């Protein structure tokens, strides 16, 4: 069975992956800022802007990683032609070396 068929059969829709990762990142950032505010006895509102900025930054990085991992769909579609040509070159060079 070709790899494309296996990946197409067993992959989750992107919206589920994005949602789960976003919730995990928001929980981690919220816990970090909540513990920091409790330790320093500051109000949570003072660090709300930085918490939102950090959560957005983490979310965008994770979104980029997941989007680049799925090269045939998503926001960034990566052309696989150069990698296929390189693979063919390796195969022909390996065949001519033997």
C-alpha cells in the first residue's frame, strides 16, 4: 500500500489537531501565568496582555509546524517536485554505482 494511501486513511482532520493543540497551549500558558501571579502576589490582569501575546505566539508556532507537516493541505502548500527529483537522482546514482 503506498504511503499516500496510508496517510490519507489514518489522518485526523486538521481542525481537530488545531483545536486540541490550541487548548493545550492555552492551558499551559494560563497555568504558568496563574502560578507566577500567585507567587508574586500580583493581580492576573497585570500580566493578561503578555499572556495573550505568548499564547498567540505559541499557537502560531504550533500551527506552522502542523501545517508544514501536512504538505498537501492547509494554509501553506509545499511543492514536492524538488524532493521527488532528488530522490530519483539518488536512485539513478545508486544504480549506476553498482
